[in-house]
C-alpha cells in the first residue's frame, strides 16, 4: 500500500492519540495539539482517504477516526521505528537478572514480572525447552510411605518433578544410590541412548529407568516448557474491556496450556531466535484475540534449547515501547541460556 508522507504522518499521530486516550481522534485536535502546518479541512480529507484504504474507521457519523486492525498492521510493519529502553531501565533489569542467574525458575519468574510491569499488560514466559530431552541429573527423594519424588534436570536447566509410587517402601540411602548410578550412566544422553541401559540394572533401578524414559518422552511431546504468567489484572483494567468479556476470553488462552502451546507452536516457535512477531486482532485465526494484540519473541539457543515470551494487551497498545521491552528481555534470556549451556 502506497501512502504519501503526509498520510503516514496523520495515521501515526492518530494511532498515538488513540493509544493515549482510547477515544476517536478528530482533525481539529490533531492540528491544535501538534501544530500541523495544514488546515483541519486538509487533515479531514486525508483522514477520509485513509478510511477508504481501510486504515481508519469512523465509529459514529459525528466522531473522529480510530485505527482499524489494518491500520495498526501498516503502522507496525512500516512506521514503528527502533526504540531502545532507557539506559537506567536496561541497567536495572540486567542487575535483577544477574542476581538470580544461577536459578532457572527464579529468572523465569523475574522475566514474566518484568514484562508485566514494564508493559502494564498480561505477560507470559515459557521455560527453555528442547525438542530432544537430554539428561543431566536426577534425584530421588523419599517422602512418606511408598511415595517418592523424582526430580529430573535436563541439559540447559529444564526441571521436571513427579511423584511416583513404589511397590514397597525404599530407604533414602537406596534411592540416593540408584539416582547417583543413573546420573552417572545417563549424563548427556537422550532417551534413545538411555533405553539401551535396559538389562544393566537391578529390578528397582529398571523400574526407575522406565519411569525416567516415560517422563522424557512426555517432555519431547510437549511444544513448550512450563508456562509462567503475570499481569492479568492489567488487561482487565483497560477501558475497552471494562464492560465486556473480551479480555476474559483472551486471558482464557493464556490460562489454558493446550491452547497457548498450540498458538505458540504455530507462531513464534516457527521464527528465528531473537525475532519479534506481532499478532493483531487474532489475525483471523484466534477468535478470542480479536480485540487484542500479542507481541511475542523466541529466545535461547536455536540448536539446543529455546523458549518464548511475550505480552497480551488491547490492540490499542504502545507498540514501539512494548516491542523494545519484549526484545530486550528476550536477549537477556538468550544470554542466560547460553551461560547455562556452557556450564
């Protein structure tokens, strides 16, 4: 679509004003606020042309214009400039991650909190996940009776915990012995390699081995790692959602793991690490998101371990600042994954 420089300017100003006020934007207010070197009549003519191009719409006959989904898509694709987070903000965020960088769960919780606070929207982060699970370490912890907690750590830091029921009570000493033996035999092995150990262990060790293989199979079947969420109340406070259920419908996608995994698998997980993907109005595919936008990024090491992160908010969102925030946090998480793989 070819727009004149003046049309691009007017579209950009209308989008910025609508993001700020959530109200239709009129020609007089644009001329007065931005001291435009053109008359209100000229602005109205250009607004009419942009409406004909389906980039703006007029909610009511006497009202100003608001951007359409296509208007936002054109804006994001052509008019949003690169915008870095302020230096102090970047320094503060980096320092927070530095303090928790040895604990994968802590930096995932921090990442989703930073995204929610910086964007004032709902946020999500998935744990780094590999298409092929590679064993690093395991622990077996006696709890009560025949219940045992199996803690499985994969290369890259992904952790899975599962309670298993043994045929009879087992001492902690015996459990630690089996966990140590399996950890020595299986380190840096895939499920395929571990399966070759069948027959080399005693009955109890063999039973634990089978449970381990079943868990690794489940991990490889999953499209993403564990999902962390924050900032849900930010969505519900937006004016366009105050008297409707549309925000709750959108949040349902975040809170339903199978739906969210399907969305991520078909969108951002197919992109390059570090790239940004913007979904506006559900892109005609996700009805629950028709009044929302999502800004998503993939992080990690593309050959071994990746995750995704992003924010969910109204279509009327400050795309430049939000894209910068998502991009920065994605870069920080990629650095942390690289550090964990180097250990």
